[in-house]
């Protein structure tokens, strides 16, 4: 699969955290960015798995990591991993000072027990 048809490099990210978790006061482990519309959602190891839910609901097949220092892409459509891809509109990641898991003040003390065991 080519990333070309599933990526819009001009669209900025929707924010600095998972849209749905922020709306309900939730938390996440890692963040993923929809490469087509910029939606920021939480990863599949996070309790709510909003990035995957967004891809299923919209048909947007490609995400990019929204973690500092990570440039990889993933295609839900083909289960392909890409070490890199087109440069997307900034910012490329959540703020470096934002903790992982995050956001600060909303992560429960027993967060490790709440993660998907995979």
C-alpha cells in the first residue's frame, strides 16, 4: 500500500491529547494521529483505544505516532508498518513535557493494571 492516498500532509493535529479522552476526563498511554484528518486518539494499549475507533468509524486507514522522536506510520487497512512517510503539518508530536501516560493529573495510581495486556 502506498501512503499517498491516505495522508493529507496539510492538516494539523486536532490538539495535544486524545480528543475523546479529553472530552470525558480520561487518560491515555500513547497518542496516535490520523494521517488523513489530524484526529488525535489514544493507542490500542490505552483503555479506550480511540485511534482505532476513529479509523473504523471514518474509514481513515493510516495513523502516525504522535510521540516525540517517533515518525512511523501504520495502515489499519493492510496491517503494514512504515518506518517513515510524508512530513505532516506541525506539530509532529505532543508537547515534550506532557507525561506518558498522560495527561498530568488524570492518570490513576493503578494505571499499569488498567492497560490492555495485549
